[in-house]
C-alpha cells in the first residue's frame, strides 16, 4: 500500500481554525442568550408565586376575622371591655396582614 503525501497550506489551516473559532463563538453566544431568557422567565414566575403567597397570607387573616364576625356582639350592645377586645383583635389582624411579606419570606431586600 502506497501512501500519498498531502500538503496542507498555511491559509487552509488558518481558514479551518477561523471556521472552528467562529462556530464556537456563535454556539457560546446562543447558549448564553437562551440561558438569559430562561433566567428571566424563571424570575417572573418566582415573582408571581411570591405575590400569590402574600395575597394568600392576607386572605387567610381576613378569613379569621370573617369566621369570628358572627360571634361578636352587635355594635350597639357591646360593653367598653368588649369594644376594647374587638379593637385589639382587629388591630392584631391588621398588624399580621401588614407583615405577610416578612412571614412568607417575600420581603424585598
């Protein structure tokens, strides 16, 4: 078996190297571009989930208030102590609702 000698010129090597380098750079750019899009979409989904968590927390505390409302005496028949206790209860519910972002771990840093 005879082997033939193949001559490769410098310009051929340069073109091959340039083509591989360009292909690598384009591939890397595509990967980074796609990854940035995925990160952006994930961030938006996380923001939606976190806002839903805060809304759910507030709705839960408001539900507690609604559960106890039928058991409270009418406004005209409340004693001073009952009115004070109901105000304390309402203030506590409002306080807890204001702190829902902290409770759910969604608080902005």
